[in-house]
C-alpha cells in the first residue's frame, strides 16, 4: 500500500511482490516525501525488499518534523533487502536503515548470490548515491555487504554536524551490527564495494561481522577513500576484521581514521591490493594491525610500522564509552599528524587543524572545549591552574577557601589561592551605588539586589546588569536606581 497522504507522509508497509520492489518498484520515477517515511515489513522475491529504484529513478529521503525516515524489516531474495538502487540515483539524509520508528533494531535482509551482489540494508548497482548522517544497522546478507553493497557504483557518505544531537560526539554516519552470515563465503559485514568508487567520511563503523572484511571490504577494481572514521570492534572470522582490501587495482586510502579493537586483523590487504594510511591510529586489533609493506605515515600504529612520522604510543583515548576514540589530554597523537589541507574538519565538524598541527585519528583535540575526565572543567583551564585533566578533582578544595575546584572553574579564580574567589570588593554609596568585584575576561557576570537579607529573599536583577563581560580587573557594576534605605547585592558568574 502506498499512502502519500497529500504528498506529505509516505508509508510503504507490509506489502509483497513476486518480482522486484516489495513496497514499490520505480522505473524512471522520483520518490520523495516531505513528511514521515516508513518503509517496513515488505518482501520481494527479486531485489529491493522495501523499494526497488530502477532505470533512471531518483530516491530522495530526508528527515521532517515528523522524524527520520526508517527502512526496516524488509526482505529480498536477490539484492537490497531494504532498498535496491539499480542504474538509478539516491540521496538519503538522516535515514535509518535497519531501525524502526522507535529506534529499535529491525533488520532488513537479503540472500543475494554467491556469484556477487547482496546488500542487506542497501544495494547500489551501477548507481550513484549520496548518504548524509545515515545509520545502517543490524542488516543481514548471505554473501556480500551485510549493511551496504556497492557494485559498479559511486557512493559518497559525508557527515553534516548541524544534524547531530547536542553533545553527541559520535560521528554522524554509522554502520553497525550488520552481518554477512554465510559460513564459507561471507564478505563485507558493514559494506562491500566492488568495481566502485566509494568515499566514506565522518563515520562510525562498529560491531559488524563477516568472514572477510568485518567492517569494510573493497574488491578489485575499486577506489575507496575513508576520512574521519572510527572503525571499531568489527569481527572477521577469517581475515580483515576492521578493513580488507583485495585484488589488484584496488586502492584504499585511510585518512584521519582510528582502526581499533577489531578481531582477525585491523587492516588486511591481499592479492596486490594497495592501501595507504595518513594521520591514522591503529591498535589493539587481534592478530595483525596492518598487513606489512604498505604506505603508512604520520600514524600511531601499535607495535610500530615503517614510514615517515609514525609513532607507537598509547593514544590516550578518552573512552567515556567503548566507541569514544576522542584524544584525551596529553595524547601523543595531538599535533603530530601531517598537514592534510583537504581535511578542514574532524568527524563531528570541529575545525582542523586546531593548535599547532593536525591530529591523528578521527577527532581534532581542542583543550578549550575538551573535558577529558568529564567533570565539567575544561582541560585547558585545569592545565593552566595546576590541576590534572585526567583526575576527577572537581569536588576538592585545594586552597581551603569556601569554594570547590568546580566553583573556582566557574568563577575562573585560582584553586590554589585561598584569597582568590568570587567576591564583592567594594560598594560605594552616592547618587548611585557602585559594586566592585574582581572579574575574568573569560566569564560573564550579573548583579542582583534584595531589600532584606532573609533565607527566602527575592533577588532581582539590577537594571541592565546582565551578561556583563569581565574585564580582567575590578569590574564596577552600577545601580543607578538605588533605594534610599538599605539594599543587599549579589554577583553571579557564569561560563559564557
Ligand atoms: Ca591539533
Ligand atoms: Ca576536566
Ligand atoms: Ca578552593
Ligand atoms: Ca581559590
């Protein structure tokens, strides 16, 4: 059933086709919706369990106030369990493939064939596709591309940090939990590319599973560029846990990636494929980090690897969760990458380079905003004030004044000087009342007053004395309308 609901919402649910396109089969057509999109529970005996976009068609899916598009629980016998794009184009923004509308796992599946193709969530066959902030998760194929199959196609995946939830530091494109299940031929758990040009940026690729190439697998002839990606905890039963490149005329470049904790190899290269790494971090992968003999530079590789600028040191990941490969305070990967002029931002859109140079890995460290120990005092402030950015000391009071370290941070006072804390230093009584306090140029202040100093006193802002930027010396806030009798004053401080 297609219900375009005034061309607003698009529901394609619980249909079946004896050929292609369980929910819809498009030929020379345009599929778009400005509203809620659900493509779920459809089955095709051919390709495109949810939708089969064929022959010059164009599929454009994007979020709306009603939520993100979801493609889930569709099955195909041939290619593209969720969506198959054949000699056509697709632009997908903020689409969830393999998750239902509530965000619960709901796999798309396809069988595909041992001879080639597959794509549990998405198949691109002789096609062109652009993916922005998409999640491809929990999908299954039998032979190739548990999440995505790219065959004879061009795929560009790029992040748009403006669409990230506030505080979410994980890269916006995510390929996770996808599986190719065949026990004797299962290739490319997250993504399989053959005869294709693929560019994956700003991506988190984790917990995918295959025999060969748990996370990403490139087959000849292919050109694959991966930028600002974290490839973590993927598994290959045979080889290429994180990434595998196979066959001559296959070239894979990894730039600013972290390939960590994958099993049966971090980056495995076979049969004359070529791989190059720049500004990457590779470590903790089981059995091998990177197959020997490839071009690796300005990278941190566990156990070491020949090449200019390479190091072998603990990268000091923050690890606030197992997918958190942001660099912590003092990481040797900070500022030790090569100049990568083409990479202007990191996996979540923070500008590169920050500070004295480009950082290795998917993230660019910024001491003015990073808080390695997660206790709300920035690394830069802690380091400037003789505190340890790795040690939780926010609730200490090192100078035994009345203010905890976190309060000294908020007021930008010295946590090791008992005389330094936020305080009113003078009040002059004349035609106006002038309230003086020591201020920081990095903080904003407000002046409040009350006529009676009681526990339930009502404090009101004094005139326009809100958001006063400190001046680094004594700031004088002026009450131009002071009452004739007594008044009490209070100064508030905030991190702007
Ligand atoms: Ca830097
Ligand atoms: Ca901190
Ligand atoms: Ca103190
Ligand atoms: Ca102090």
